C-alpha cells in the first residue's frame, strides 16, 4: 500500500486505504470513557505537500498530499479548538479536519477555507458514520445560528464582520465543506449538510454563530431551512448590473480554465449552478461570460424567492439599502436575529473586509473584467421569463 495519497484522485476500488484495526481509547466529556466505536477509526494524516489550482478554488481533499500517521481519536473534533472541518473526501466517505497553527483565529479571517489551507499543520480523517455520531452528540442550538446567503459581491463578508464585532457572534465566512455539498448528488446530502453545519457551529465555544457560505450554497438553502427552521435566514443581494460589473472585475482571469477550457469550466459551473447547464442546452452552444453571470445572478435570486414562497422566515437585504442607510438596515437585521441594536457602525462599515485577499478592492480594481452589459441585461430578462 502506498504510504501517501492525493485524496482528490479517483479511489482504487481494489484497496481499502488506511484501515487499521487498532483503535485509541475513546473519552467523552468530563473524561468519561466511551464504548469502542463499531466503525473504522479516525486516521491522523501528516501533510507531505499542498497545492490548489488557484486561490478561490473550492476546497477539496486533493489540496493536500498526506501520509497516514496512524489511528486517532475522533472525539478530538468536539473539544480541540485547533481542529476545524475543512472538506469532505466523498469517494472515501470521510470528512477531513485540519489542525491549524496554534494562535491562529480562523473566525477573524476573510475566508475560512483559505486560512485553513494556509495554516494547516496536519489532518484528521473521520469516517462518515463516526461523523454523524459526533454531530448527534454535539451541543447545537439552531436558534443561535444565522445563515447569511448572498449573491456575492454585495458586502456579505463585511456584514459578517459587523455582526461579529457589534453583535457578539462568531463569524464563519465561507466554510467550503458546504460549497462541496452543492456538488454532491447523493441521498445522504441533506444529512451530511446538517451534520457538517452542526459540527462547524458547535465548536465555537457556545457563542451564537453567523455562517456566510459562498453564494453557490443558496442552492442548499431550502434543504437547510427545512431541517433547521429555528435558524435565522438572511439573504443579501445587489441590483443586477452593478453586481455584474463588480463580479466581472473581481473574477477576471482568476482561473486559467476560463480561457483554456471554457467548455470544461461551464460543465463544472453547471453542477453548482444548474441554470447554467439548462440555459446552455437551450442555446445549443457555449455561453458567453456575460450570459454565465446572468445565470448566476438569476439563479440565486430564484432560490431566495423559493425560500420565501415555501414560507421560510427570511430577512432580505439590498446592498444599495445598506450603503444608503447602514444604521437603519443593520438595526433591523440585528432585531430580526434577536440581537441588541448595534452602536455606531460608521467606522466598521467603511473597511475593506477582504483586504489582503485576491478579492480585495485594491486587487479587483487592478483587473479589467469583460462584460457586455446589453447581452447581460437581455439574458437576465430571458432567464426570468424561463422561471416564471
């Protein structure tokens, strides 16, 4: 058996990776011994190498080349603050937790998945069966969770920072395990989504949590809202044309595949935004960059409307209203989430919450996006017609 593996590669069906019978003693809260798990043990993995296609690629098991370091105690994910859920290795039916450098506050980072990747010192692989067991026992109160969905490029990262600093919440900005689940076509997806969310939130020291996933995760909003109706659901959006201009600048040339393999890129995007595949089939050709953006914006708005039509308790915010009257809008948001009215937010809301990343105002301002505004506007109108 090879002693290292790149977990994003297709599994070899003829072998059973890293399965060793020996299990460490399991100890629960208060040092009370727990009965041995009837499932395969968790595995400690040491990092041999790491790499990602580009800085905002969706997190995956293939981000790390690892060597098996023996059996480990899965209970650690419930009490060790250095461990956090990074991604799923769905082919191997296990979740990967990263152990990050002591002293690094992941909740203070603009993007959780990037900070986890950069500061990871080792990994812990936990089989799905054990993962579900742990989540079922983890302390979790969905009424203390805010799910902040958005179209992206609308101030959502800043909103998380404001709720953390002024509202006393713990902010989780873009945990990519949820992004991964958008791509999973499996009956277990709902259970996995709830399990992952429970484990992400329950390890935050008992504080209320605001979870701001990537914009694509609005595809799971109905599923999560139905499973956790007590959670506070918020949707932040922006008018289509200003959003498209900002998106075109921010994401210009971030992935070489945009120009090298546009068909492959649209195949991949069509998995996380099904409207792209549907519109491409309707057109019978590759979509332009402007048409892809139109699909993304309309799809996310449609998902938010579906939440409201289903009767979910939803607080919707326009970016334009936040910029025009931030104190009023934030006071209303805090009230919806059961928080005390915030103090003066002027200084906080003027910051660049993505400073130091590839999506900061400075970095985005140096890129020139390609947007055919007339084509984008026409596609938005056509797509709305398709959904009505």
